[in-house]
C-alpha cells in the first residue's frame, strides 16, 4: 500500500453542532502502512479459528488479535484503508479526560515486595505513561476526528461506548450527537467508580466526585442487543416473594392484565368469571391455568400469575451501576496502569452489544482490559495505543490469558467465570489463540517521549503550562517548545512555531526550542527568522551538542549475556537458552546507585527482568513468540533457563528480554 493513500470520510450530519476554534471536519485522511513486528500463537489440537466464519476478515492480516503501536488516528485510517470499514460490532474507548494530569505507573523490581535497600524499598519510582494536557479547543478537535473515523469502522448493527468523566462529558456528548446523530443515542450510563473522594471535607467546596459517565450510541436503528440482568436484592425477595409452595419454591403474584388495555390490542374475554383485556390469548391463559400457575384468591377477583423466584433472571440492568467495584490491589487483575478499568465493567458492555465471534475495537487500549475481556468472551479484537508501555502491558496480559485458555478445560472456566452473569454457564470458546503486534507510521520504540520531556523539564528548570496546547512551558521570560525526540528539528517544526505565533498577535515573548538534534536546513531557517527581528526571536538548545546542557539524554542501553546452544539428547536435539546476566543502566540510575553497589545489594539479575520471549526461527523482521515467560505475580522471577525442541540446523534463535522499565534487549544467534 502506498504511504500517501487517502481514506475518504463521510460528513457528520447530526444536530446540535458544537463550535470551537479550529474546528475542521475530516474529508480525507492519509493511511500509512503497518509494519509487522511480533507474533504470539499457541498451537493446539483444536484450532478455534477454524470454527469461526472469518470471511469478513481482510486477507492481509493473520486471523487473530491485532495490536497496533502508533497514533490512533493513523491506526484507524490504516484499518479503514485495509478492509475493516463497517466490520466492527462494538467500540469501547476510554480516552484522555482533558484533566491536565500526568498519568503514571509505579515501577518496582521483581521479587522485592518486602525487601529494603538502605531503609527504602526497591522502587523505581513513577513512569509517565501519557500526559493529559490539552487546551479545550484542541481536545475537542482531537475527539471529533477520532469519532468520525470510528463511525466509519462500525457495522450498521454496531455500538459505541465512550467512557469519560463529568468535566467534559457535556461537550463530548454534543460531538457524538453531531457525528452519530442524536437519534442514535441509547443511554448515558453512570458508573460509581469509587467509595469516596479524599479531598471532600478538607477545604473543598463541592460534593465528592465518585462517578464516571459512559455514553452509549448505536450506528443505526437496529443494534445488536442482549439484555443483561443483575441479581434480585435480599430486601426485594423478602418483600415480594412472600409465598411458598409445598415443595419450598418461593413465588410472587404478578399482573395478568394487558398493558394499555383493549386500546393497545390486548384480547378481551371472560376468564374465571372476570372480563378484562388480558396479557395472553385465551388458549394460552388456559394452558397456564392448567399448569397451576394462576391463582384467584376469591371468586370475582382478578386472577394473578405465579412467578417463581428460581425462574427469575434477575432485574434488567438499569443506567446507574453501583454493583461493579473499582479496581483494588488485591483484585487479581490490577496491572499498576493509570486509568485501568475493571473487567466486569467492560464485560457487561461487551455482552450487551456483541456476540461471540464479533469484532471488538479499543483504540485507547491502555492496560489491555478490552482485549482481555474480548479474548475471554470469545470475541475477535483489535487494540491500539501510542504508548509503548501500553502495548507491552497488553501483550503480556494476553499471552497469560491465551496460555490459560489452551490448557485443561477447567482452567479457563475458573479464570473467566466472574465475567459471566450465570456462574454455571461455560465460557465461550476463544475466537483465537494468538495475536500479532504492528507498528504504524514508524513510531520510535526505544525512547519514551513523555519521560524524556519530564527529564528535560526538571533539568532546564522549565515551568509547565497545563492550559497551553502548543507550548510546553516557560523558562524565565521565554515560551518553551520541546520538539519530539524521535526526530531531529526540521524547518517544518519551526514553521509550526511561526504559525502558532502568527495566531497570537499579542504575544511578544521570545521562544526557546528544545530538541535532541537538528537538520542543517533548520539552522539556516533560524538565522533567517532571527535576522533583524525585535520580537519573537527563536532560541535553541540542541541537547546532543549543547556545551552547557548537552548530555542529558545520553542513554546507555540495557545489555544481557545469553548462552544459546544445541544439545544432543536421547530424545533428539534440544535447544537450551540460558540467560546468565542482565544489566539495565536506566534502572541502576533510577535507584541512585553505582553498578558495584547495585550488584552487591541485588545479586539476582532476574529482579530487573519483566519477561522473556524466545523465537527459534527469527527472520530478522517479525518476532514469532515460541516461548513466553511472563511471571503472573510481581514477586516471582522469570526462569532464566529454557529447553526447547531444536530448530533445523542453521536457524537463527532470537531472545527478547524486557526490563521493568519497558526497555527491550534483542539478541540473536545462529544454531
């Protein structure tokens, strides 16, 4: 596919229409190619993929889960250009809330939950996952563009669930009304996400915010819908199920009259001496009576229907949800990922608006909860995120789930039972036992931009501006723009600074541009711009070469010593992979130690390793996971030594080691 291919996007035609500065509808969007970088597939006796109809799945993609790393605008355009238009049954998204917060996850070494290092725990501090800093207009345009793309991907029977908080919910709903049409509004769901808010009673002058909103819209007028139920509460049972049969069955008495009477078309006839408009036909009424399910307390009174407690499915789920708890540390599914949502919440949405085998999409995948629930409930899934940590967390989580699904029959039932309304009901068969990881638009996987920005901000003494969507902060009397570190400064970057200043005629401050490196043409652009210019001069700090500030982003990569060899045994050739040492300079620096002290205090290299993956036939491009060592608990270590059937002579064996900060080490050897 050519990188400049344009994907056409239909206009939004709904009302009302919210206006903001810079509002621009999408008519076309460029679609970039995707690079296949990793594959995880478990081979089993029965292949679940063969049991599904995959005729709606584009041929260019393997049949299984799809996990994309990249800006979701690029990923959604790629999906539209490559056969997924109108194929997705359910979309759940939990986008940034425009909260002005930096979302972080706490990182610790493995196996050190209770250990101490000079009185401190082995904490690596907080790792920035993403920064939720927007100006209102930019946030609205960001959401508008993505909702336009998401609508194109939904099938006519598809549904959208958008998770947000009350601060921007009213704006978001106006945008969804415009994109999807107000007539396709289904519900505003209220989820009580916490018990109480800590700042209430400590000087704040508002009620405690303890809920989120979830907007539910359909693509058309006939969405997939499966009514869900919650159990009857004890007080209701005591108050209404007051009668008991001789065999102990509890029941209540229910109305047999037709809703709306005769005017609504309900049949009118005499039954047990009473003439009324009834709920059922006379023949069906007689059959119910013969079955002993109708009671007339005395002659002349209106007969009542016996409804047994053990026949009740429960109460249809309403729009306020207080029965799904927030995630807590002991829940068993917490990934230490900011904004992670409980599986039970996503499960209810997914079971309501999709069926096994349907395609589910989440383009803000985060910790991977949507993909995890889809995998457990027998749905096909697509996820994407711009954050590398989100991709790694999701991949590890799915590997563990799929491994559980491939073992004995009882294991998946135990793990998945909590997602099903009926605990005795067997979980759906997995739609797939593998997934692939892709990269769109060549996003850099080695350096986390958010972390690097935070480092620069602290080092240079920059004051962050939470309300400016373009400039990152101020330093003295200068506005600061930090250019993304995954590319050198170019004239295009400087043009964007100039355009921003042209839109702010009252802004007289100079500008400080911070970059990792620069093209020669960018220096010439700066000289032209600053020549004889009294205001808005642009100053530059090039971190790689600056004599005063250079060296801040010097990154010493993690390294490992791995022995890979072929061994002849009575059972045939075996491959042994033994990791002998792993060293992560980033982790050592985080702990404020030198290497020798780190070695003395933490002698087991496995403490710094999050997971180990092995490919026994690496082709240099796609990493096929043949063995995955992902400890289920943070207190556990990877094994470190592995034995596998030997591949054909001359094969290249690759070992991928991911440390606790998310840095990847890839070593390969021919055997």
